């Protein structure tokens, strides 16, 4: 299993001055992999500065593990090269697809949960893990559509991918809540469908309620229903490295760090009561 | 429908390649009372455009501001049809935007050159790091090694050949001035580079541009001198030019000539 890193935040450009010049830190940092491929200058300097005294993980958005396109060899080489240089605690991406015909939509499109898709994803995860020389974490995505062809629940699909490919799971609690609301499933059923020994990281974030659906925007504090679901997740999965994502309308660093502290406090409370 | 067919249909719809086949798409998706199937796809269509327009705007903020939100969005939508993203890095999607604008009109004539400059400044900002060589490395070489010496340049260094001199326009926009200079139609060669975390650009004279081009293509100091042959004092001009490369931090390394026959 992977180490417990505590409660971290995403490394974002807006916070570079506070991180580089004032030496402010969270327990650990998550880095968007694609933003650091072949990159120097200030972004690289900040990455190296935080890496010098804090764990870092690489979180990709373009692996497109569920795409029918061939795996992008050049991209995998680049990710491996970055991972070799940064030595992240782990490497993660999403259970989704985004490319077709080498045309990247730069989105995390949901998979149909079918046997065909399951076999396809499993074989690709195995291949990616071989290329990267490490197990990867796959994250459940927020979704706004579902397919008539799906015959498996999302949680069973994710659990089966993890079991067959022997990969780990990045459980995005906000995404569970958003998708459960958008598709009318029980968020707790999702949590209970995920094997306890596979969850190596959790994500927390904010979203927007657009009336007809929830939109996963990462532009607001974590809302109360997501905190409540996080408590349930800690109850089920125990002490798991947790990260607060804030990618749009990003507030000052203190505010994001406060969200990570809140996560720490909630998790501690749940674990103390359980003990 | 196979996984391949489903992804082709949905991806085509989201990225604007497939305009019809609505019945087929509807059949593949589950409707819910809160939102019909096709409106669910529309969420992804809107996010696709929003995300990529934002990515291009990050590269060319002054160009986007001059065009205004609506025109910029329309142009990027059209641009994406000609240049769909082929890179896993969304930051690469706008790399052809300035050159693509050259084939369009309806805006000030120097706007494409401004967009090219902005994009290249953006590339320089995050280009891979490299060591900076000092002129002392050149001075330390034995005199007979100088003619065959070559230069390795910083990965952040870029050379642009523009149709307009957009430096004054860029300065005005960067200083947030309301009054903008009229377009200056004259071929202009600019060097763009980064020192530490700061990005610079400067104009090059004809001989400076030629000398730099020769050196970047692997030419020797002797070749650089030949490129300055049109100057009144060619040797002095070449040396001055080369020293300015060191002073500006463009040179990452100096390579001495190899043994006879291997140069």
C-alpha cells in the first residue's frame, strides 16, 4: 500500500509566490502532471522547492485510459521521465476517456460500464503500469450523462478494474456526490461498493448547483453534503491521504490550507470515535 | 453499438465534428427527469469550448482583450476546427493561433503578429531550464580554437520574423494604456527569451538575425563572422553580437572544435 501523507492541496500557479518566497506548505502537494512535462522556469522551481521538503504526487488528466485510441507512447515516456525526476509518492489519473482519433477533448468523459469497456480498461491499466514501472491510482469522475448500454454499476466497475489490473483507487468524494445527484444513485452504495484495501487517496472539492444538475467546478469551498460524505468515507476507509482541489476562482493560500485543516479535523474526529 | 462507435459518436458531437445523428445519440444515453439526454451532452459541448477558449486566451491575453469576448470565442471555435488539440497538454492548443489569424480579417492588421509574440513569450516563460554560459568561456579558448567554436543556446530562446513591429503595441497593452499605436507595417525580427523567471523580447538588425540564425543552426564562430560581412567592421560587429548573446543569457554552452577531421 502507499504511505499516508496527511492532508494536502493542489499546487496552483496563483500560490507560487507564497510557496516560493514565504515557504508556506501543506502536508503534501498534488501536481497536475501535464503542466510539468518539459517545463522549466518558475513552475519547475516551485515544484522543486516544495518537493525538497514535502511529498508530491503526480495527478494526470490526459491518460485517457478508457479511450479506444492506442495508448500515447510519447506521453507515457514523458510521464515516466517526470516521475523519475520528481519521485512522487504515487501517480494517478482518471477512469475516463477524452481522446478519439488523437483528437484530445481535454475532458474526463464517462465510460459506459459494460464488460467490453471493463476488459479494455483493465488491459490498458496493466500496460500503463508496466510502462510507468509502478501501480497507478484511478479516480472516479463526475459525470453528467450515463449510457443505456451500461450493465454494471460505476462502483462495481471501478472495483473490478482495480482488482483485475491490481491498481489503486483515488476516491473523489465530491465526484461521488455530484454523480449520485446527477444520476439518482445512492452515494453510500458507491462507498460500500469500493473495496477498503484499494483506496489510497481521497479528493475533496466544491461544485455548483445549476438546478437541473450539479457541476463539478472546483471553484468553491467543500459544501456540507460533501463533508458529510467524507465522514462516511473515513468511517469506511480509515486513515487515507486526503487532498483539497481548488482550480477556479482560487482564493488565497490560507483559505485552501484551512480546508485541508478542516478535512484533518473531521477525519481525526471520525477515527477517534471509531477507536 | 461498440465502444469504438460510441466514442466516435459522442466525441464527434462534443467537439463539434458531428452535427447530426441526434436520434442515434439519444438512443445511447439514459434520460432522466431533470435533464433530457441531449441536454446532458450539451453540458460537455459547452465545457469543451469554454475550456479550450480559456486555454488559448491564457496564451494570448492581449489579443483576446483586443478582439473582445464574442469575437475571440467565434475565432477560437473556428480555429479549433482547423487545429484540433493533438497534445495531452491543453497548453499546446493555441500554438498555431497567431499564424492561423494571418488568414483572417476583421481586426487590426497587426493582431496576428501580436498573437504570435504573445504565444512565443508564453512558451519562453516555461521552456526547459538550462545553464547560462558566460563570455569568459569564449575568452578562455585558445585563439586557434575560436573560428571553429559553436554555441548551444538556451531552450527558451526563440526568433520570430513578423510582418509588423508590434513592440509598441505590446508595451501599450502591457501597461494597460488606452491609446494604442497605429499598426507599424515593417518586417521585424524579434528574439524572445527568459532570464531567471522574466521574459524579454528585443528587435534584431538584419545581420544580427542572420548571425543568430547561422549559430542556432550549428554554425561556427567563423560562420557567424561571415554573416556579419555586410557590416562596416565585420569582425568587430560579429564579436559585439556574440558578446551580447552571452550578456543576455542566450548561450547555454560553448563547444570547442573537435580534433581535426571530426569538426
